């Protein structure tokens, strides 16, 4: 008796931005010898089972494949990356906890993704039974209110787009999603991991659902500073005045190409999770710190104007001094909080002292520090200063001999140090105080990846083992 060939629906898969429709194999020999590797990888062969009929599509001879189970069936997938940003005028304190509306405006520098980034893959499929989330290799609950808010808002905008006649995503609006995200830097150690994470989540969800336009408002509702990671270069987050937060948005002040000589060094003093998270810390500050109210109302507005002018004029002296003063005032506010919050450690304080001794030696601001809610120092400098200052950091905080690279990111060359300079800046050395240094520069905002190797979810919608 002649067997009838099973009719198998291939569905479709996407790899990054590209949707691939499977070709029609003409014979057993085609599939066995000519089918490309990516096509074969979509199937799991289960020999000896009865043929079945799918919903539509091409037929494959039973003599070759037995019963074929399709992995990645009817799945759309997108992978994007997003950057870290470092605030030089700090955001600390909210006037609306639910919408994450700040009590003051802020301004940041977006760091280049070649050195620091979050990568997120989101897949949607009708075959998924529930929304799921994996962060840095571990499955996390997806019911966090802020994450749910971002997901809900993107789906709302996608439905709005469909109702206005712009279709193309309606088939996935009711699909469940799988989200997988990884950072290439320490999470929750004061390196703006939540900013990069939520910016990447919102941008990837938007790409998946075909949503365009202003996205910083949605990212802000995930993590306040995430709105600034939606743009590259130099970015201000305008605090806004409306109760609904529609005017609390991020705006690019200048693109990353504006100041090509600017460099950023991240001195990682600790990769441990901070004891007091930013959300809890700033809420306590709002409730107990008189200095915070003074800062927001009387200091920050003027500093925002001065900082924007310094950036536009590429005036490093003004930029550096404002950056250090605002970092100091932010941490003074933390100390003014009751009970006080200590984000800086002994290494942080030594780095601050080192920067001031170095600048005093030259009689000008050649390097500037900034600390977010954690002990790791962010140092700003112009490119000609980098080699010498890194050499001083290496002498002040010599690396431990654990085999890990001490310098990461952009290349740094050895620099000679005069005895006069060493006498002016050096104190007792602190071996291992700085674990490593990341050298980077201003960079672009989120991007959709075209590199299929960056996809974090496999054809079955589950994390790849390497993720």
C-alpha cells in the first residue's frame, strides 16, 4: 500500500529581524543532502511514528523522516541591545512612585555598547503557555509590577496601531512571550544595570510588536533612568509637570559623535549587590532628607543649564567640576537621609582623593569622578589624559594576581610617570582595591541586532545553554 505523504505546516521563525520561510524540499535526497543546516536544526526526528497532517504547507516523505516534531513552531523572535548610562546630574527621588516621576531633571552620558550593554531576546508564540523571563541565566518571576507595566503598555500601543489600520502584528497580540536578558557587566552593583535592562526590554518588545515613536515614557515606568538609555550620546530627562507624566521624557542633548575625545573609565571596586537598592534608598531620602528638597528645587535647575552649555561647548573644565560637585551632593543627600545610606566604600574615598591630587598637580580639571548608588567610580577624562591616569590607578590600586585582565575595553598604552607627579599623587597603595578598569566612550542608544549568534533563545523558545 502506498503511504500518503504527511502535510506539515512549517510555520515561520524569525532570527533577529529576518523572517525565514522554509523552502519546499522536492525529495528525500533534497532534505538529506541539500537542506541547509539551519533548516535541519528546526526539526527533531522521531522515527517509527504514524504520519500526521498539519494545518497547511509542504509534504515530506515518511520514508525519510518518520514523524517530524517542529521546534520553534510559529514563533516570532527579535534580539536587541541597549546601553548603560551614567548620570552627571543625578536623579534621586520621585514625586510619583507608580509612574516614576522624578523630583528633579537629570542628565547623563550614554556609554558605548562595545564595552557595556544588555542583550535581550523576546519571542512570541501561540504555542507558549505562559509569559516567562530569564535574567543572566536564571528564570525569574515575570509578575514584577514594573515589568508587567512595560509589557502592558507595548501591547496597548500595538493594539492601538492595529485599530488605526496599521496591521502586521495582530497575529501575535494574544501570544505569550518568552524574554531572555543578559548583562555583560555586574548587575545591581551601581552600574545602571536596571536602566540598560528596562531600556532593552522596552525597545525589543516594541520591535517585536511593530511599535514606533516615543518609548522613553514606557522605559521610565520600568526604571526611571532607563528612559535616558533610550538615546545615545548626552541625554536629559526632563522632569515634567503633568500629573500623568506625559511630559516626563528623555531628550537627546547631543549625539555620541559630538565629543569624540571624551573617555569614560569605570573603576570597579566591587561587583557585589548593594545593600540598599536605589528604589528603597530614594524613597527614604524623599521622606527624611531636608537637603534633598533644597537640592531639587534650588540647585539642580541651574546645574542643568550649566551642564548642557558645558557639553555643547565641549568645556571639560566646567563639565568635570559640575560632575564632581553633583556626585558629592548626591552622596551628601544619602548621608542626610535617616537612617543614613552609605554607597561609597574606602576604595571610593581613596579614588576621590586621588582625582583631586592629580588635578591639583596640573592646576586644572583633567579628570572628574562620579558615583551612582554604588562604590564603583566613573572617571571622565579627555583621550590624551587616559594613559597617564590609568598608570597612576594601577600603581595606587595594583591588581591582584588572579589571572583576570585588569584593563578592559578600549586600548590603553603604558605611560611614563615623572617622580614629581608620583610624589604629588601617591599615598599608601591598596592592592586589589580596584578589581579592574573598563575604558569606554560615549555611544549610541538601543539597536536591533542582525547578528544571529546573539540570539539568547533557541528554536524551542527556551534559553540557549550558552545564555
